[in-house]
């Protein structure tokens, strides 16, 4: 992924599992804060390495809940 921007839709690939997310903050060239769905809390923020992120174009089922958590 060449560039990251706040609000960008991404897929977080971690230990073979893939989960939809939204970029909250680009902390540095290598790290970003990403909102991802969580069964217990609705959404959580995770610090993620750039290599674990893939761009996605289609909205996901949890995007509205993630946007509410970001606000």
C-alpha cells in the first residue's frame, strides 16, 4: 500500500486472519492506528504495521459502528 490516509478503508491481516478496519490516524510511515470490530466493545483501536494493511474498496458490515467509535 503506497499511502495511508485517515478514514481509509483497509483490511488488517494478522496471523492469517483478515478483518475490516478504518484508518484513524497515521502515526508514522510504518504505523497506523486502525479501528477494528470487537465482539465485546463494538470497536477497538489497534496500532498496526503498514505491512499488515491491505486496501479495500467495498464497505463492510461493521463500518458504521467503526465510524461511530472514531467520532
